[in-house]
């Protein structure tokens, strides 16, 4: 059972993630980007969207540092474990609060603005539940953690997945809260390509090479036509 949960489930989630992205790009390019609802309501969107997006970027950066960089490397550059925990608590807590606040505003907007709600899909509900649960659990662990060093349990297990040697024993030593957070996160990753979160991979690289678009007013066009 333990091997199935911690040694097999991550690969199933990653397979769903990769295959889902390929399928979505191949058959649903029109729905790849997030459907804009700015015309329906702007005030709440202007407040919640930046909070959520900047918060999630900080959160992703913190997770990348904590899970992918071994503790020995940070110690080697002079960052003690105590200082690391202080930085992780401060930055992680701030990022978590920003993300939760932004997400709460966006959910409130979707529930209270009728036009925005009508544009919602069933996948949006799944996305909000998984994303909200993952973020709230992560924030709770950050702010009320019991002093557990996840870099000695969760991080080695996470890195071992990508070298095809999942360290089941390492994650088994983590507290239940950390384990549950990891499971919900894998569920989010598995569902990612089938929700509006896919727009995170919609980098507007075409803007770097496309020619300039020149806008002219109607008055200027009429003036040239009369000359």
C-alpha cells in the first residue's frame, strides 16, 4: 500500500499532467488560455488577480528552493538551518497569505457576479477546490508547523521520484499533515491540464518577434483620405 501511494501515484499524476497538456494543446488550442471575464467585472479582478498571481509565483519559487535544493547545499553557502527556517516562515507565510487572499477574492467574485458565474465550467469548481485545499494546507503547515524539517523527509522523496528511485521510507517519516499536503498537490497536478490552470503555460513568446501594430484614429484616417 505504501509503495502504491508514494511510489506509483506520483508517476500516474505526472503521466496525466504530460498527456493532458499534449492532448489539450492538440485538440483544444482555443481553450488553452484563461477565458477573460474582465468585461463583466473589473474592481474585484484588479484586486484579487495580482495578489493571487504574485503570491503563487512566490510560493512556487519557495517550493522549488525547498524541495529541489538539498539542505547541504544551503549550508555550504553559509545559510544556516535556523536562518533558512526564518526566511521560509517569513516569505512562505507572506506568499501564502497573498495567494489565499487573492484566491478568496476571485472565488467571491465568481459567486457574486452573475455573468462571471455563468461563464464557469465544472472544471473550474474542481480546480478551485483542489487549489484552495492545497494552498490552505501549505499555509497551515508553514505557520503552525511542529518544527519538522521537511528537507529531510519530503524533499528527498520528491527528488527521488525524478531519478526513478522513489524513496518511500523518507516520506513515510513525515508527519501526516505533510503527507496529506503532498497527496492533494499530486491530485492538483493530475487535474491541472484539464482546468483553466493550463493558461500558466501560455507564454506570449510571439510578442517578441511579431511586427509592430500601428493604431490610427478615425480622424487621422479621414484627414488623409481628404488630402
